[in-house]
């Protein structure tokens, strides 16, 4: 495989992650709009109490067990507001971090598959894992997965340092990555500590710490949108850095096309000004 082809492979990985981020932004907007429509329907209703039916279980015959709740109008509107302004942002936050973690993992797997010596000479694997592998490449991927699992328990600084040794890119040089570390720390707190910040959050969030330990972490639409933008910036930064190391003809072609579009736009503006 040529270095150019490998550069294109890495470039497709970063672009795929960015597409997933764009999709998440779109889904969040569509969901927000759906909540807005639902809330408007409730506000416009003449009913002061509304019955909502929802599944509470699943029978062996694959039929849903349903329950219902009789909401007062104001109470139901309050629930929709909670979903739109808090739960939507929280769920979106989880998805953003999942996409970014998968991005870093896919880049590491690709690099190790291309350069297995980056795993080092001291790493070992169980004999059973080797015997169960159908190819040398699968062995490399299994070793990479084991390494990624180990890295998931590292501090942000250790994670970035380990990644630099593997892909020759220092994520700590990317301003948006420091914001991403706070996003990931927030995600962990919402999942593992009911949204209450602790000392682990303070340590991982670093200079982007939003609250003190023992305080509830806020999660609203504005925070989601800021987090969304930071994740996009990380992918763009990583795309360029990987291109600097492993040239991507696809990345170069898009950059030339974008430059031509910008120059054409500037030319048209100058022409109109005359």
C-alpha cells in the first residue's frame, strides 16, 4: 500500500467522523423541532388534562406492555421543556463523545495495521487470542484493541502522550482538544455520577472546568452546540495534521477546490464593486 493511499485511508476516517457529527447536529435540531411541535399542540389544546400511553415492558409474545399517565397541561409542557432543553443536550453529548472516541480508535487501528512495530516489543497477547486470529492483521487489530482499552483508563495527559507516540500527532497542541477533554469529563460524570461533579471531573476537565466538585453539571442546548463545534474543530485539526504526515491526495484535491471557490467568490465581489 502506498503512503498516498494510506493518507487517503486516514482522511476518510476523519471525514466519516465529521459526517457523523453533522448527522448528530441535524438529529438534535430535528428532535428539538419535534418537541416544539408537540409542546405547541399541547398549548393549543382545549384539554386541561392529557392522557399519554407509553411502553413499560415487553411480553414473551413480543407485544408491548403499556402504561399511561394523566398529565395536567402545565405538567406535560414542563416535561417537554425538560426533554428539549436538558435531556436532548445530554443525549447528544453522549453521542458526540462516542463519535470522537471511535475516531481516535479507528486512527490508531489503521496506523498499527500499517506500522505494527509501533506497538513496541514488550507487549504480549494471550496464546488463545493468537490462535483464534485468522491473519496477522487480525492479531495486530486485537493488540490495538487491547491497547485502546488500556488507554481509556489513562489521564487526559497520558492519553494524549500515548497517542502521540502511536500516530505522531500531539493532540495537546489543538486548542479544541482541551475543550473536548472537558466534554468527555462531563459525559463521564453524567453516566457514572448522576451529573454531580467530583474531583475526577475537576482533574480531567483542566482549565475548562465548568463547576466545582460537589456541584451539579449543567447541560443545555447552548452547551451541546458549543461541544458540537469543538468536536468538529478537533476533526478538522486532526485531518490536517495527519495529512502533513501521510499525504492524502483526496484532502489536497478538496483543499484546491475550496480555494478555487473562494477565489472565484472574491473575483465576483470585486467585479460587482466596479
